[in-house]
C-alpha cells in the first residue's frame, strides 16, 4: 500500500485534492439553496433571453421611428408647395416636434452619472432607485434645464420613471446602471443645481449617507436624443387654444 | 519515461486551466451582456417582459402610422399635390400631446387636502403618466417637461404659484385605468398615505375633464436641433 502511494506522482495527488475540494464546494452550494431558489434560477435563464430579445427589438423599432420621422421631415421640406402658407405650416410642424422632444438637441449642459454604492454588504438603500433619478431630473428642471435624457431616453410629457427590482424603467424601456442623466440648459446649470438646498439634501442623504456614486461632467456640448416613442392621443380632443411660443 | 510523464501532467493541468479559463470568461461575458437583468428575480423579469411587450406594440403602431404618413407624402409629392389636411392633423396631434394645446376628454379628478410634500405630488404625477394619462394639470397649471411640484408639506408650489391646502389634479385618459392604478392596494395613494398620514386624497372619475395649454415656452433656447 505504502509502495503504491509512493508510486503515484505528486501532481496527481494535488489535482485529486483540488477536484475533491471543488466538488465538495459545489455540493455544499447546491445543498444550501432551497428548492424554490433552484426553480427560480432554472426559470430565469429563458426569461433573461426573452427580455434581451425584446430589448433588441425595441432598439430596432426606435431606430425605425427616428428614420421615418427624418424621412417625413425631408419629404415635407421637399413638398411641392411653394406657397408661404404651406411653408409656414412646415415650420410650425418642425417647431411643434422640437417642443415635443421629437427632435434631438445639442447644446451646453451637464451629464450626471449615478451608480449604486460599491460598498460590500450594502442594503437596498444603497441602490439607485427611480425616485433618485426623478429627484435629479426635478433638480435639473428647477435649475433651468430645457431638455433631459436618462441613458438616452428623452424625458417627455408622457415619461414615467419606475422601479423594477434593482433597476429602472424609463419610457417603458429597461435601463441598467450606471445612469447617465444628460441635460441641456444655461451655461451655469451646474452652479444653479449645486445652489439648490434640496439637491444638497439629496447629496447628504443618498450620496454621503448611503454611498451612491454621483459624478458630474459640466460640458460645452451635450447631446440629448429625440424621443423615439408613441405620440398618441386617444381620449382627449384638442382645443383651439395654443400656448404662446409653441 | 519520466519526461513523458511530466509532459502528460503538464498537458493535463493546462487542459484543466484552459477549461476553467473558458468558463470564467463565459461567465464574465454573460454578466456583461445582461447588466442588471441578471440580478432580477423571475417575477421582476416577467414584469420587464410585459413592459417591453407593451412598449414594442406601441412602437409598432407608431411605425405603421408614420409609414402611412410617409407614403401619403411621397404620393402627394409625386402627384404634385399638397397634403395640408394631413399636415394640420399631425400638427394638432403633436401640439396636443406636448401640452401646447388644451385638451378635453374623459379622465379623473384627484382632490388633495392637508399637508403633503412636493415629492408626494410628484409620485402621483409619475404614476398618472405610468397609467397612460394623456394630459395632466395641477390646479390650472398644465404639467409638461420642466414643470415641478416642489416644497415641504404646507408650502408646496408649482411654477412659482403656491398651492392651497385643498387643490386638484386633473388628468385625461381612461378613467377606469387611472382610478385603478392610483387606488390599488399598496399603490401610490397608499404609499403617500404612509408618508403623509394627515393628507386626504380622493379620486373621482369624470366623463369630461378640461386641461389648459401650458404657459411655458417648449422650445429650447440653448439647444440646437441635431442634424
């Protein structure tokens, strides 16, 4: 027996011990997970694939919408009408689309980057929530921002920002951290935001206390993309009154 | 003989290390491809999928409408005709949606009395948008991008106008869906009730709600259209 053991090369013994330890660890891990967790884990894989497939479809559909809007704008500009009334109508349409957020903008502004706390063992309060994003968007509006997008999703009149697990839905699009909030506004937009007491409270509560990572880039040019979603009125009837400057 | 054994052992270890390396890289790439999704539960993923399905359907409807519009324009251009009627309809739709035009239609009225913070009102507005509200007004102020209800309980304001102790939020949309979304168990009104227990919120479905146009300038003065 002793002779047989001596005849086994040392690397084989090392490998056998390592594989034994690995097998023990895997068995222990599986044993520690309850049946419900295992069932959930088995279910998740096709769900993740479905969600990814739908997200890809959504990106393609959004691109198609933007392309069609561009095409319509070009066709309108090339329209046969040279009458000033028609040109005025095209100009009004372009202005209305701009005001609705259907045209991408570039201008001075800033980009906030907000991320979950990287601290080990951090709780739910250390994750970026929909409310955190809404607060930053509200602070930007109050400071004079004129156009805002979160991870490329333009904030429009119909935008809801909702929690979903540890992540967020904006315009019904699933967004994952890090969240980049791009805003166009006056050159001193960031100074105005910084001066806000409610923004300072947000920094104290969410960044300093719960460890969210917030950084800002004050930029000469920020891109805020066009809204690539539906513009539908089903229930309301438009009045004749039109707001000034729109 | 010993050299052959050494080579075999080295090959075995290299093969094990290679397999482990492939598994680790596969795992890392898998996680990178689905940021965030990997941490969601099956229930949350189902919710994400439902939302994505709904949005994709809406986007397809929008594409069909835009496609029809583009074809009509192409046809009109080819025939040397104008499409004034369609252009005006498009203009009216975009203006109504953006808040530039007043709207009238079925919806709900939310009456709020007592101390509530601006954050509570903003939560309500967010939930109304989520429920498909087509137009919202706080008091007489149309809610558009840039409109914020802010302030501490007892001193909230919108567009620099203080809101009284009793004020109203009106929204146009499906009265049933708006009412159901706001008042469901554990919904936004229940959550606000937990944060602001002295605030009283009631929701009334209405057949006709009128929402005024915004008084804000919707066109950005600092941003230029991106070509």
